[in-house]
């Protein structure tokens, strides 16, 4: 077997070209790779080309690797053509366990043995998706990105019971080579790391809206102008470490022990009633204040690029490698 060096992958396959698959295609293109895409959905090719046209100027602002070009994207006519023309596959088809199981069983049958197959799944464990694999289950692994993968650096790599450590390591190294910040998980866990953290916060937000304790706008303000600003710099734990003064996390845990436990008591899922759904949707539309989804995507991306540039410049200046 001759898997390519993870630092030298030049041909990536994108399976499913919706929100996430399309964004992966853009990231691979920006990294100077050839990209082959396959998606049997209606007008998938046209939708992907429109996405590339809309987002490419953002990537130009971010900086392209040598040779990067939207011209290096090609659409395969069949799944067979895709799997035989790439060195790695990033799967981003809908979050449906039965459909992923069937697709993975087919990929297992037809994909050349060296090709690693990475799933973008937001929450399924590879062990559950891989139940029908009969050939080479060792090269199926989860590589979960955050939206949009052409900008957000973080990815979680998590193998299943039958994934080899070599493939987990290869995938993490591949992602690092294309400028991702990687967490290699030790065990499978539904939702992985980032989504479990987001969902814990989301659950609490839904409670506050359901109980009419504050508005949707207040919740987003609390994050965007409150803890969210600090989280981009050093995450949740190191931020709290500073909350303990010179005593750091040890002092914080001792000092606030009882009052820390108090807000944890409500963390059970609220009932997602129609009223709660309506309130959440109305609150978001109110906040958007007429801006379209595409307007909001450009605003998010422009601001993310500036935040990333500021953090990079500061860290380079100070020699911070965290
Ligand atoms: N949307 C997010 O924020 C997000 C973030 C991280 C991970 N993910 C994960 O990424 C995956 C894709 O999610 P999405 O939001 O991009 O969904 P999406 O609905 O936007 O795109 C899915 C695409 O897959 C295509 N498709 C369906 N069956 C296919 C097949 N057999 N072969 C190839 N293509 C097929 C569809 O035509 C569609 O274009 C899911 O597993 C999801 O959990 C989503």
C-alpha cells in the first residue's frame, strides 16, 4: 500500500457539495489542490460553481497557496470516476445514518485501498456508520469541520472501533498540512467536542427564550460582546484560569465552588414546542434586520478573516505557539 505523504496530497475528492462539501472544495482549491466533486442532487454542479464564484474573492483576501485556482475544480460524472481520480475523499452527504451506512459500504467496495475516506458528520460515530463495511474499514475516519471549512481552522479527527491509528494520524497530519487546527480524539463520543460544547450553550439559550427570561437578541449579544470575544483568543478553560486571579483555575474552583454548581442545575433539554421554534425564528429574523443569508455570510467571513489576521499577527510577534 502506498498512501501519499499527508503533506503532499494534491488531489482531493469532495463527495456531496452542499453547505459543507462546497466549502471543503473551496478550502482544498485555496490550498492549491485539484478537486474532483460528485453530487447527484439537482443542479449540484451549477450550485457549486455559484458558491465558488461567490466565495472566491473571500479566499483571495485570505491568501491563496501557489497554483490555487477555481479552474482546478472538476465535477465527476459518477461515484466510480470520483474514487478513482483522487488521493483522499472528504464525504459531506446529508446527516442520515442509514444513507451514510449504505454509501460507505459502496465506497468500501469501489475505492482503491490507499485512499482515506473522511466523513464530515456532525455527530455520528464512525463505528455506527461503518457497520456494513466488509473490506477495509480501517481507512474510514471522521474529520468534523466547523462551518465554513474554508475559514474555520478547527477540525476533530475521530476513528471508529475498526479505524487504524495510522489512518487517524494520517488524517490529522493531512489536515495540519492544509492549515487546520486539529483535535485527535481518544474515544468516540456523539457530537465530538465542539458541538457538545455549542449544544450545551444552545440548550441553555432555548430555556431562556422558552421562559421569556430574555430575547434571542440578548442571547447573541451576551456571546458576541461577552465571553465569545475572549473565547477566540484562548478558549474556555484558559479564560477561566484568568478568572481566578493569581491563583488561576485552582482558586477559581475553590472560591466559586457552590455558586459554580448553581447554573449547572437546569441543563436538561427544553421541549422544542412550536411556540419556541417560532420565537427563535422570529428573533433571528429580527436581528438580521433585512440582511439576506448571503449578506450575513460575507459579513461573517470578512470579520472572521480580520480576527484571524489579528490573532496571527499578535501571536507571531510574541512567539506564542498555542
Ligand atoms: N451544516 C453545517 O453547519 C455542518 C457543519 C459540520 C458538519 N456538517 C456535516 O456535513 C454533512 C453535510 O451537511 P450539509 O450541511 O453540507 O448538508 P447539505 O444538505 O447542504 O448538503 C448535502 C449534499 O449531499 C448531496 N448528496 C446526497 N446524497 C448524496 C450521495 N449519495 N452522494 C453524493 N452527494 C450526495 C446532496 O445533493 C447535497 O448537495 C453532514 O454529515 C453534516 O452533519 C454540517
